[in-house]
């Protein structure tokens, strides 16, 4: 089901059918929303919005969609609704791997 490649960071997994799984380590209540390296095999993402009433989750989806240039409907939170470890699926073609890595790692920069 999940396919990995030596060229991909641990936090990015190709699932096939134009789906990328992005594993995130979240810190909410930050000064700004931005990516900041990796933590425990996950992309570390600081989120400005508080984890109240789903605001942080909405900010995460919106920030990722904006960074990779797709609509929010193509970015789905698939696990970790109330956790600091979340998984997101992004609908993009396999050929977008390099672009996707660069765009996600540069959120907020």
C-alpha cells in the first residue's frame, strides 16, 4: 500500500492514485505558522492557531494547500484530529515529489 523511496524524506510517503501521505509533528500556539525541519520522522510544523474548536487543524490544511498550490479540498486530515501527531493526504501526481518536498519544507519562510 505505502511506497517509500530513498529520495523522499521519512515524513513523505507515496500512496499511489495521486495521493501523498504527509506525517506531521504539530506545535500549536506558535508566533507564526511555519515548517521547521523534522522531528521523530515527521515534518515539524509550528501552527499559530490554538488547538481550540479545530482552528489549528483548519490552519494546517489551509497552510499546506496554499504552500503546494492546490485547493483545500485536495488536502485531507486523515489521522490525529486531536493529536500533536497528524497525517495529511495531499492529492498530487507522483511527478510532483521534488516540488512537494520543497514547498512543504518552506511553509512560512
